[in-house]
């Protein structure tokens, strides 16, 4: 198989390239050549997809599959799709569950309406960029476009820092504010399982939209943080705390305490989407202990969360130590 990866040095793109190389595929990446490295044997084409004639390096190429992770202007997805429509039979676009139009209910499936977005837009917020990117890919490739609506993505290489923040915090030891309840189900996908699923379905020529994330309850907050304590060997004590005092202190779920979204919160749907279509199409998710252990091993090698390849930095996640200490000191904890 011949894979063209648009990008290929970031979190998801890097995992896709690594998996394709593991399979023995011929892999080409297309990017500006300014960030990251690629495995030996990967062919690198350089170009800036946002610049005039920036896709020229793709001319004359032929591939069996293209994967695109772009989250900027939807217009850039359309430009790439038009440049490749005669060179590749199938377009895999890595989208997001954020495309669903609010209010988003628990158990939302792929049939739910998405935000109104234009495929030719020059930019927008994240949900509109992804929704516009979907429309751009489908406008060119039709049912030969696979729209991968990923959820929370964890694993080695994570460039937002949600699981890394928890690992670093637990590694410091002491009392750790653990947002409860302990058995709160979480929903995520390991980036490597996401890559496997995308490449498998791409080879099959599957099209349409899929919520590609593990089932709610594949792990719980307790299982995830217990795994962090075990792999770091820090001896940290998890101080399990009910949501009420945490929320009353102004702590923001998902951002201040990454991954955690308590029941009843307006964004709880981020952890409770219908994923049965993806499972029926072969999604397999590894145990949370493996994801946590491998992420910790990677973090110890790289030292810190890497910058996002080719995209603006996002606001850092995680609760400041002084705010955590204040919450731990309150009698309600």
C-alpha cells in the first residue's frame, strides 16, 4: 500500500505514519518540513498547503490512500482534495466529535446535526473548521471520503498534555486531588488504536462518518489514576473528592482537571457518545494500563509535552499547584 500523509509529524499524523511503516507500506508525508522528524525510509514532500501553488509537490504522484489531520481553514482541505482527486482513490479526514451542533445530548450518534460550516471558509473556531473540512472532503470525494470523528485522544506523543499532566502531577507525589466519583466512566481512544482503525478502513474503502472513540466506561477515572500511580512509582495518595466542592471553587472540568467531566455537566457528552458504528467496523481498544504505561515511558524519554506541529499553541491544561493545595486543605475534601 502507498500512503500519503498530509502532515505526519504531529500527534495523530505521527501515529499513522508509524503504523503504516510497521506494516511495511510505502509512506510519503507532505508538510512544510519545519517540525519533527519521520521514520527512516519515509519519503518527504515539502509544501505549504495554505500558500499559492503550495500543493505543487503533489503533482504527478499516485497513492492508494491519503490521511489528512488538518484543523485549520476548511478551504485548505478542499484545495488538497481537488489536487489529489485523480491521484488517490480514498480520502480519510480526521475530524472531531466537536462538529456536533449544540446542545449535544448524551449518546449522540453520527446522524446528529453538525454545526453550520462552509467548506470554502478561510478560518473559524475548531468545531467550524472541522465541520467545514468534512464538507470540503465530501464535496470532492463523495462516499469515498471517510470522516473520522475522534473523541479524546490519548497515548504516546500527545501534544495537548491531558494525560501527561496527570502523570507529571502524580509523579510529584504527595496528596493528589482526584476528581470523583472514582467510578466515573471516561471515554477516549489510544492514538495507536485510532491509527490502526483508520488505515484498516481506508484500505477497505469505507466512507461516511464514524465516532471513533472507545466505549464509555472502557476505563474509569479511578482506573486511569490508579494506573498513573502504579507506573510512576511515586507513592502518591489519591484524595478522591466529589464534584460539588471542586466545581464550587471554580475549577473547570476538562481543562483544569484534564479528562474529567462529571455527570450533569454541560460537556458530559464529550465522554458519552454512541460509538457502536465504529466498533461494528472493527474498532479495538487496548487496556488503559497499557496507554498510561506507554505514555509515561514516552514522557520520560522526551522530557516534556511537544509543541503542536505547525499549528498555534493551545492554552496549557492542568490545575495550578496553589489551587490544588487550597482545595485539599478544605474540610469538604
